[in-house]
C-alpha cells in the first residue's frame, strides 16, 4: 500500500514513527490497576530465561493479563438526555428494583438494567451520564455468580450516585462475581465525570447494574450485547 504523501510544506513522515503510531492506535491501553499483574509474569519470564517453559508461561500470562485489563478508547454519543452502558457485556436483567439500601434512596423501585461481564469482556467501567458524583459506598458481601438475580443484594458491591446538570439521578453499581475478588472505584463524592469517562474496574468476571429515574425509556433488551460508553441503554424523561 502506498504511503499517504505529506501535506505541502511539511517534511515526510518518519516511517518508523508512523509504524509505531499505527501500533499504538491498534493496541488498546491498559488500566493502571493491571500493571502489577502484567509486570510480575514478565519478571518471572526474564528471571527464568534459560527455561523455555518458564519464559513461555510468563509471557503468556502477561499477555492474558494485558488483554483482561485493556481499556480501549470509546466515543460517546453527542445526544443529550441519554444514558450509555457503563460496561461491555450482555444485558441479563431489564426490570424495576429498589436501589442498594446503603444509599438511603428509599424503597421505591427504579427501572434497572444489568450488564453481565464475562472473563473475555473489557472490565473497566465508564460513567453512564455526565454528572457530579454524590455518593460512593462500598459494601462487603458474598461472591455468587454475577448472572444470578440475588447477586445484586448478596454480593460485594460498590454503589455510586450521579446527578446530571438537569437534576436527574442515576445509580450505577459494580457487583463482584464468582471469580471477581476486587472492585476498583476511582470516583469520589464531589467529582464531576464526563459521559463515558472511565471510573473503575472489576477484576475477573462481574456485573454492573444501572438504575434510572422513573419515566426513563429503556432502549435495550435481555440478551443484547452492549459496548461501554457507546451503546445508549436509556433516554431520560
């Protein structure tokens, strides 16, 4: 394939720099929480460089961890009044439920969409709306399979309340799964998150629930695949 000529008045691109730029654009960055999980196998591979088994195992594990902790760039929609999926995965629940009790938001059910993340999905979480973080509360719990309905109540979770500029309240809950043992939430009360901003991560299989204000129009169905920060899952009333 012929290289694209440089614009008039500009020097031709350095071929090496151009190739590195293409690789950088094609390979997604890694969430900072994954760096230790990638570094340790690489150290093992380097220390056991004389052992083919140790070298291959270390490099293979490092690549697997880099794949799991990938954080690809996403382009959120420009429409106003929409809620995007906070995670990649499959929609497993579309119903109404009471938000986590620790948030003290009352006992009135709210429309809810649950997204299940398999071990192969991108595991970073992204802000479903642009808004201010009002609460972030972590609650210890069990580690049931995240695709079970009772996991919403029983499992370890981190709940966040977001308020939009037009005073709409959204709740997004990171829920640990059967294998997940660590929830990372970098958001803090008072933070202002843009739409689609990465704010956390769940390690190794999990689920994310989103609760909407009454009257919101849900746009996804059970079994549908969604992409974090890009798939519109609801329109606010």
